[in-house]
């Protein structure tokens, strides 16, 4: 039975209640941005269209940088002989992060408005987690004003941890799910079994590539087992069939990432995303495959207009 290693975004797939919230939020953002030419122009700027560069990744550097600085200054405050000076600077860093979060949220919202399915679900989780971080930092600023410095520092530290989790989800959105990456790079295989080739054409230890839909699938027969995984390396698309095979492992020919063929797990970098695996069925002299995990986490094809 084929297995599939799970990513952080796969875990979010187990939270279907997010869809309802995501759908109603997206309906609202679509209604706002699509209201007239002026609102469309605003969205264009938030997407970074006139600059020909996405703005969200650039702007998130402000709260992340400010709050990281705040964390360091908070630590220094607890150790300093004259803590008041460090305290003032730490408070300013927390406030700057809160101000800088506003354009980050707006640009992120504009980018998320055009996502679908799994991307949309992970995107709303990303924004909710970052919203929690923001709340902790807002509370921290309030506590700083009330001179409750111990609690304020605690809120900032928790906020920092939550923000880090939000950042990891943001990374999943781009690196794993390909948000704002041309979808042609990420075709999606059919969910049902697809007949790929005759059993006789798959010889022991001789990798073969065959297409399930538009997805090139790497097949390898090893004794009783037939491994089937996506043929493109998730790091930068290297053709795995041209790599080196060792037992149930394959090395990418381009930058040497290694993967387990049983469940797709990355075993050596630079790749950090599992290969998608396929369930294999051999019957009547033919080899058929379908995605192991009901096509979870395959970045979705664009929705029909
Ligand atoms: S493309 Fe495979 S390791 Fe870089």
C-alpha cells in the first residue's frame, strides 16, 4: 500500500470548517475589489502589478523585522542596568511592527483573493495565525502603556512564536502549493486509476516515465514492489528518472536532493517538500496508478472562468 509523507499544509486539509469561513471572506473581498475600476486599481497596486513585483513578500519584512528587534530589546531590558532606555526602544519596535502589519495584511488579502481550494484554505489559516500574532502584539503594546512590562514581554514572546508559525504557512503557500506560480508548472493528476503501460514494459530496476493526465509519473519495479512518484523534483523540477537509484531512494540529477520512493519524504536537501506518491495496481497485464492521497496538496488547476 503506497504511503504519502505529510506537509504542514496537508494537516490543514483536515480542517474542512475553514472552507466556509474562507468562502464567505473571499466573497466579501471579491465584492470590494471588484466593485468598480477604482477598487480594481487599488487591488492592482496591492498585488504589485504596476511594479511588476509582488508587494506582500517585501512588506512582511517590516513587522517581522520590527518584532524580532523588539524581542531582542525586551531581552536586553531584563539584563540592563538602565532598563528604561531599552524599554523605550522595545516599545517603539512593537509599535512599528503593528503599523507595518497593516500594508502586509492588505497586500496578503489581495493576493489571497485569487486563490482556490487547498491554497485558499491554507491561505486563510495563514492569515488567522498571523491575526492571533497581531492580537498578542496589540495586547503587548497596551500592557506596555500600562507599565505591566512582564506581561507585555510575555505577550510579545508568544506573538513572536505564533508569527513564526504564520511565516511557515506562508512558505508552504508559495513553495509547496505554488500560489502566484504559473499553474502550468503544477499540473494535477486525475483522482481515479489511470492505465499507464503494460506490466511487461516495466523491467526490474529500469525507471520508466509515463503520464497520468499531464503529470509525468516515475515508475520503478523493485522485486515485488512497484514505486510510483511524481517525476519532477519539488526543488526546481529536475527529472528524477535521470537521477541515481539506491534501494527505495532516488537522488535528483540537478542538485542532489534525495527522496524516499515509498512515501516521497525528502531525505536530503535542497528539497524540503515530499514527492507526491501514487497507488499502483497491476491487473490484466497493465499498470494503473492514482494519487495516494486523493490528490491532496496538489496545487489546484485554475478554476474555470
Ligand atoms: S531540482 Fe532537484 S535538487 Fe534541485
